[in-house]
C-alpha cells in the first residue's frame, strides 16, 4: 500500500492528459469540421488532408515523430508536452469527423432559413448549426473520452509517468504484478463507468424535447 | 414607384435555363400569387428575389434600391424580405419563442428581453401564444408553419415570400395557415407560390401564371379566372380547379 501515492501521481497525469487532449481536440475538431464543410476548396482540402493523415497513421508513430524527430528540426518538447500535443492533434482529427457527421445530419434548410432572416454565414453556423451539431456529437464525445483515457497509457513509451507507467515501475520493484495491474485495471474501469454515466446524464439533459435519440455516428473503436 | 420591381431576371443552373426573363412589379401591401406547374421555376424566382441564388442577369429593386447590386449588404436587405418555406425549416433546438426572437437578437441587435417581448407579440398574431415554450418537434405542421410566419414577421419585412406554404400540410391544417396569411393582407406585401386557388381568388390582388421560365399571363383574379387572354392560362386554371377544388 506504500505504492499508493505514486499510483495517485500517475492517475493525476492520466486525467490531465485525457481532459486537456479532449478539450484541445474539441476545439481543433470544431475548426477542422467547419473548415471541411464550409471552407472553400483549399481550406477544405487542407482539413481533409490533415484528418486523413492523422487517422491513417498509428498514434505511436505520431508520438515518436513529435518526441524524437521534432528535436532535429529545432523543436524539443518535454515528454509530457509531447504527449499532450500528440494526443490532442490525434483526437482533433477524430472529433472533426464526428462533428462533420453531426453537422451534415442537420437539415440544410435551417441554414437557409437563418440566412433569410439576415444572419451572416458565420452567425448561422454559430447560432443554428453548432448548437445542434455539438449536442448530436455528445455520445461520440463520450466514446472519445473513454478512448483517450485508455490510450493515454501508450505514452509511457515516451517516458511519461502516467498511471500505467507508474504501475509497471512499482510492479517491477515489488514483483506484485497481479495486485498492481488488477488495481490499475479497476481504476480505468471505474473511471470509464463514471465518465460515461455523467456524460449520458448530460446528454439526456440537453436533449431537444420532442426529438428522439439521434442516429449514431460511426465511432472509432474504443477497445 | 413600385415597392418591388423585378426586371428581366434570368437564371440558369448549369446548362438548364430556368428563368428566361421574368419582369413584374408589386405595390406596397399588395398580395400576388404565383401559379404554375412544378419545375417551372417558381421557387427559383423567389430565391432570386432574396438573393439566396442571385440571378445571372436582370435587376431587382426594393423600395427604390437595386438589391442585385453586388456592392449592397445583402444581409441587411434580407431582413426586409421574409421567407416562408414549404418545409418550415424551423430551428429544431429552439423553442417557438426563440425561433422568432433569435433574429431580432442576433441580427437586429435587440436585447434578449426586448426580442422575446416582440416575439410573443408575433406569436399572438399567428395564434400561438400558448405554444411559445414548445419545441418544433412538439408542434403540428400547421403550428410549425405559423411559427415560420411569425419568424418572418418579426423582422418587420416589407414583403414576405411564401414558397408553397401549405403543400406539406395535412388538409385539415391548411385552413389555419391560410387564415393567418389572409389576416396579413394589406399589412405586409406577400408574394405567394401556391396551388390554393381559393386563397388566390379571394386574397390576391394579382395572379401571375408562370410556365417554362416565363410569365405567360398575369392580372387580377377576376380577369384571370373569368377572362384569361391566353388559352394556356385557361387550360391550366381549369385543370388545377378540378384538382384542388374551386374555392
Ligand atoms: N439548386 C439547383 N440546382 C440545379 N437545378 C435546380 C436547382 N433548383 C432548381 N433546379 C431546377 O430548376 C427547375 C425549376 O425548379 P423550381 O424553381 O424548384 O420549380 P418550381 O418551384 O416551379 O417547381 C427544375 O428543373 C429544377 O430541377
Ligand atoms: Mg417549388
């Protein structure tokens, strides 16, 4: 039980990584999705290119590039910062695709109607499209949170001392592999259940009266 | 000077020339009804008038201003041109009240309180004061369309364009919407695409018959129904009257 403090330190890092990447990824995702849907040819092509490159390459490779290859072009990051950047850039691409699906599921007539009362394109997006698209994306967002929570464990490879890394260290010292990893698994499991329950409540609360549950968007597989 | 002047409007989509030179004018507070078979370019004409799809050629003047001038601030002009859609196009995430007030708040810069106060007035006008807190998905088609009309009215437009406002409604709900439109006659100009011949006959000051991207004939209802000059007009009105009833 003397290992508990360092497990808590690791948990703290895991939560920081998860939430900052989720929020940064959300903003990046909103930008990418809007660029892809409403941008001109060039902006849209840039967004698509980014999304496809990120989704088409392993997260691990992305982290290695940021942590090990960036220094050769003069950008040296602390391990934790490299992890944050890598996870955020990665999550942004996935969140962009969820959001794009949501945006495109909103009947285009609403945008037209907003324009007919004199809203600019930007006002229509901000007041009409985004509030609906973000609501529709909440289940996908919950999925992304759980995905990130578990995939932060990958960053121990670039020496970030998050929960799994701490656990591995303690287990190697104490030889209590079973106990330590069981505790860690339970922590992930409890967090997953707590987060999905909270978000589900949130989603129900924000659900638009009279509209049923929205069609599901294709999600990345949160194994 | 006419309130609305449409001068020789042409519009093509790709190789398809939909509008082939449309000209007409309307006075303040007048109601004009556009009739014609589907695919004739009636919706296209309405979308040209509020510049949702700017015309390729020709001019549109509203209150003495050339609104087809590319230098004009079209978002300002659109406040003066209401639009009511066949499919309602309400904002699904907003209550009936917010559907009406959001334009006042975001476009006209009203405070939220002032916007909602005016929105309540507009909802009263269309008989939906009690539905103010309901969301579109909780309203019937006829109620949705009346919210759509209130939303357009709230901006204090000089003209409202209606694109088949009752075509998506169950027959028993059409009357309420037509009654609201009738109550607006002479208060705001209305340009209405519809198959409701009763409305055309009783409310319109002018009927415009379009076919193949041109205006075949136009005139007051009495003349159009009793004494059409063109054989084509007579034929169309005869057919549509048997389809949709005489009144
Ligand atoms: N956005 C568009 N792009 C291409 N073709 C269109 C578009 N809108 C309308 N059209 C075509 O223009 C013609 C006239 O359409 P429309 O104005 O909707 O007719 P109406 O309202 O009289 O039924 C139709 O052949 C239609 O297919
Ligand atoms: Mg039409």
